[in-house]
C-alpha cells in the first residue's frame, strides 16, 4: 500500500499543480497590470509565500543545511523563485494567455538539454531531433509575424521572456532534485524562497509600493489570493514534493496539461482566441517533447 501511495501521490500533486497553473494564465492577466504591476506582484507573491512556508515549517522538526549545499539553496532561490517568476509575469504582461502556455510546454525539452550539459544525461539522435523540432515551434511563436507592428513585436518579446522563464525553471528543478534526497521538501522550499525574496526585493519594491489596496474589488482580492496561495504556495510545495520521488524530466512532462486548461479558460472567458500560428507552434513543441520523453517511464 505504501508503494502504491508513493507512486500515486506525486502524480496527483503534479496534476493539481498544472491545473492551478493553467488557470493562472488568465487570472493573472485580470489583476496585472491594472491593479498590480508585474514586479510588485512578484514581490507580493514571494513575500506571502515566505510567510506561509516558514509558518508551516514551524510545526515540523528542523534540519541543518550542510556547508557544501548552501550554493544550491542560493541558486535555487535565484532561478526557481526570482528569475522564474519575474520573467514569467513580465512576459505574460506583454503576451497572451494561450501563447504563454504554449511556450511553457517547451520546459521538458529545456530540462533534458540542461541535464545533458550538466547532469551527464545521454542525448540520442531522437532526443536531439526532438529538441530541434520543439525549439523551432517556440521560435515560430516568439518571432513577430507582422513586420512593423508594435503590438506583435511586444508579444514576441513577451513570449521570449516566458521562454527564458521556462529555462530558469528547468535549471531550478535540476538544482533542487539532489536536495530532495537529503532534506524534507518544505525545508528546501522555505529556504529557497527566503533567498528568492532577497533577489526579488530590488526589482519589485518600487512597484509594490505603488499598489493601491483600497481600489481592489472583491473579485480582484480573490484572484490575488489565488495567485499568492494557490499559484505560489501550493504549486511550489507540491512540485518539490513530486521532485522527491520523480526525476526532473518526469515532473516537467505534466506541463503538457497547461495549454489545454489555459486555452479553454481563456476562450470561455473571452480573453483570447486560438490562431493557426498558435496551433502550429503547439504541434511542433508537443512533437518535440514527445520525442525527447518517449523512452521515459
């Protein structure tokens, strides 16, 4: 029974994580930038999550960080919290929910590529071809398709930032994975978020101070709480728990689910429309990810 729960638990956690993320693409756009600017929103997320993580861990036994592991906690805070969130929200502020979710599908390809460079994971010809196909889909979506159109140029730049966010998150998963064999997930994530807060503070403080809390209608308060508690606290905690039992590539595969949720939510809410460019890009990226991951259990 314990073996079955250890198999099912991480996969259920990842399903919930990517459902929450999928809805976030539209919800975050409702709050940002009208009520909160991207940098201020990230500081609010990281500050709120720090309070939740450290308060939660107060009920559990603490651990001591080994001297040779501090650099992993610091880099995990930089790539997994600061760079990941700042790039994503800055990018989402410029692009559309569906396009951002499609770009995020490239994460498994990036995980494998970084793993091959630093974690000595072997690249086969099939995986190499998958990386090329997946990358071509991302480039096709990132590149502006109307020369001279300022709005399309901004959308392309926003997609580029989302792609860089995916790369930062891939690096974070590879950095965090070895720590899961030594420390408890909540202990790891609370320290990474503390270092992440230090990195985010200079970029988000000025925009955070501009927030006019008294202008928030009830639905914006609810959506802000959803992002702080759901998209930040719950997703990071569940992701780091799943990473304890599964490899980084397996964890990243669940990101397939996000475009379907984001597209359905965006279209039903009248916030976005599906275009031929998006469909072609999504097809290329999904084919690339399939080729990269097809021999994974």
